[in-house]
């Protein structure tokens, strides 16, 4: 939580309270089903919450923006971003029912009114969004195939509508695939921790 306060000093007391309540909620669920790996859970705020919020360093979404978290898993990056942007509407989808059960429980307990979470495949989703966010659920060419027809044409944020994708490691093949259509934002420019050294937000 110290890093949340450090990098996002303007959060309200209500937002900070919700962030603080996240860990015990996931800890309880993790004791029942494996939502987050046991090893990663020791670094819950850094590797899940703060990592998700790197997107908020790339763009401060305007009120009324509609965002899809595709393959949300246990609710990342969607839930931290929904806490960060209470006037932005988030749709979180995943094909695994037990993960959406966790998400809906967390959403209910935190009283997040700006999240709609459903178990479904993206090809069955009949809607379009200003942005699609995700954390490395598949290779980028496949993700592009899933998401290319779900983006609204009209832009009103500071960056153009599209995908904001959290990914680490060697991005050479991804850069070749997208060429100049993608922009890479190194997360190390925003957060000092070594974990973020080779991680990026990719916008395309």
C-alpha cells in the first residue's frame, strides 16, 4: 500500500480504503481456490495492483469512457482501474466461471458500481468500447484478432481508442507484427521497483 500512496498521492480516502481492502478479500478467496499463485501473493500490491495501475500512468481516462477488460482472470487490471476511475464504466469478462465468481464477490464487497463482470467469450460479446485492457492473456496477434472489431471509432480521450496491453519480456515479435501502429510505454519510467524493469504498456 505504501507504493500505491507514493505513486498516486491524490487518491481519496475512499479509494485508499478500497485498495486496502483488496488484499484480505483475495487472501480469503485464495484459501479456497487458486486465484493468484501463492508465490505471487507475497507481492500482491506490487505485481497485481500497482502493475494494473501502470495503465493509469499512460492515460487518465475521461469520465464516461467505456473499457473492456478481456480475460480479466481474478479482476486485473479491471478492478484496480475501476477504483482509480469511479466515473469510467468497466466490463470484465473471462471464460472461467470461478474467476468471475471471485470478481463479482470483490465488486459487491467493495461496492463498485462501475463494473459489470460476466463469464463469456469475447466473440459472444455484442458491444464496442473506447479501450480494451488486458494482462498478457495470449500472444498479441491473437489478441488483436479478438479485439479489433470491439473498438469504438470516435475518440475523446487524450490518446486514440484502442488496446492497452500489459506485457513483459522480449517484445521484438510484437513490434514486428504491429510496426508503427503500436507504441510501447516502459513501466520503469513510472515505477522504480526492479519488477517493472522489463515490463511495458503496449498501446495499439
